[in-house]
């Protein structure tokens, strides 16, 4: 009964959201996907095409091969299909995220109830809303990453989905590094092999396009858009707008490298202490921060982290209500920011000469992401100090089967 009510709530919420979007939706990214697939089918130069004379195909050649499945469909069928699949995938994404929790909800039904209820609200958050509006694939990318992370470490397919996600969009490749650093060596190798296979397939079918993309194109953020675009919620975008200068190459490389190291260290330490939910969340936030281009819809990858934080606060708050209050207030504020679409309340132009108030609004996701890393770093330092002061032994270490155990001294 409870599952039926949660499902009904989500269906009604999703239907109303899609109906609201229908009048103004343009699914421009779906047009670009179909353009890429059409270029493969008709042997056209993939990276010289422009949808509406402006928007290029910016994804790896492998993605164009996959998008041939959309190119042959009538436009209305493709639009309905991508929207419907996104609506279905959203609660799946949240359900998979809940499987990473250190104390999973009791039973699959309870997890589905929570995922469906959360999805009814999450569909109105700006990253999900923009994904539907543009016809993007970000929810599927997040599902692929979470599916891999929830597989048992001994599973022979663990790493395949992350490799495929990176083959579509390069940024999920950081999760292969995360697998490597958390000592899931076979999964990391599998992800790398799948990604390498996608590159090889691209060269076999689209040699000219692959030679162009993998030469220098994929290293140039400007091939996608000017990094200072206010919808670019990455560290690079924030730095260009804050410094009123598009040429922040070296400072950004240094800052991104620092954030990458700190974020991965925090994610790995969380995983080694048995908290895979926090490990995923910190890796996702780090990924979005260091990517040269992270549009607001790319931050769908952080939506499961928001749910996991709410679940963790709820459990902690049941025993320590007063101590959990600041965290609850912070998470509520983040949800309101995403719901109110603060990042879009900025001028659409003059990106390098914005006033201070507009700069803050244009960087709100970056500020939240960096804040999350700072809080996690502070908690880790406090954890180390407390263990040192009490003379406690080493951190709990995850066993090969994924169960936390204490590492024997010596």
C-alpha cells in the first residue's frame, strides 16, 4: 500500500512537471544527439556540423554511434522516448544510491518507497528539471555509475557501466580512478578496458572524426562553450567570472589539481571506513568541480548525494537532535537553492563583467560543492585527532566482500 502511494505520488508529480515543461521545452540537446547519429548514418563530417547553425556535437565519436538509434526515429517518438526513460530512470538512480548507505533501509520495498517519494520532489530540482528540458542523458550516466558501485567487488561486470559512461561523457572517468584508489583493481581495469574499446570502435567506424577528437579537441573547453558561461557550474567557470578573465588556464589547473587530490583523498578515506555513500558523494562533487564544463544539468550526479545526506542526517538526528540541526538546515538550504533555480537568475550575457551579487548566484553550485569538501575535510581531521587522543587503532578496513573489518595490528 505504501509503495503504491509513493508510486502514485511520483507519477502525478512527474506528469505535472512534464506538462509544465511541454509548453516551453526545446530539447535542444536531443536535437544535437540526433544530429550526431545522423552524421554517422549519412557519412557526414561529425564535428563540422552545427545544429541551428550554432551548436556542435561535442561528445566522443562512440556517443555518435550510439545516437544512431535516435536518429532514425521520428522526432516526436524520440522526444517522448527520452523523456519517458528519464522519468523512469530518476527513481532507479535514487534507489541505487540508497544501496550505498552504511545502514541500508530495511528491505527493498522500503528503499523503493523512499526512492519514489524522493523522486517526486527531486524532479523539480533544477539539475533534473534542466535534464528534462534539454533532453539530456545525465540521469542515465548517474544510473550507470551507481549501478557499478553497488555491484559486489567480485562481480565480473563491475566497471563496465562506468567505462561506458565515460565513453559517452568523459567526466565519469574519475570514478574509474576512484575504483583504483579504493583497491578495486579488477573493476578499475574493466572500466579502462571498456573505455579503450569504445575509443577503438570509434577509430574503426569513424577514423577521421576520432583522429580529430582525440588529437586536441577534447582538451579544449571552448569547443563546448565559453567557460565563463554562467550555466557552467565548474571551478573553471567560477574562476573566470570571479576574476573577470577568461584566460585563467594555469591558476585553474593548479586549483583543479588541488581539489581533485583533496576530493579523492576524502572519498577514498570514507570508503575505507565503510561509508560508500559518502565516498560516492565526495567523488561526484569532485568530478563536477574539476571538469572544465559542468552545466547545471550535469549536477544531476549530485542529486543522489543530497538524498544520502538527508537519510544520514535523519538517522543521526534520531539520536542527537540538537547536533543534527545545523546539518539539516544546510541540506534544506541546498534543496531550496536547487528548487528555486538560483543559478539561472543571472544575466544571460556580459559574463566577465557581472556584479558581485550576480557572480555569487552564478557560482552557487560551486560554492556548495567546495563547502561540502571543506566540511568533509574538517570531519576527517577531527576524526584523526580523536583517534590519536584516545590511542585508538587504525581505521576499519573493508574486506573483499565489502564488509567492514578491523585491520589486525602489525
